C-alpha cells in the first residue's frame, strides 16, 4: 500500500470515527478555537468495560507550547 492509499484510508477512518462520535470532533474544534494556554491542566481518563480505570494528567508548561502549536496545525 502506498502513502496516498494510506492517507485515503486514514481520512475514511477519521470520517467514520466522526460519524460514530460526533461530540469528540466538536470538542477538538472548540479546543482549537479556544487554544491551550500555558498553565492549562489536561486530564485523560480511560474506563475499560470491566471498570478498570487509567488516568493521566499534565500541567501545560512553557516548553510544551511548541508541540501544542504543531498539533493545532494538524487537520
């Protein structure tokens, strides 16, 4: 499979994901519009079907801003 085909498959997978989970892309769009300034706290929690939970958090530091700017430009 060439890179173009992989991009097309990725685009289709993203479109399917957005149809299945419309609130998540809306959340990402809102975060992109609002921005993630230094000092922001980000928390991610996964809850598995058996009830097990995994959680990670971070506090955005000045040195994180370059990476966040790059992520913002991803479409």
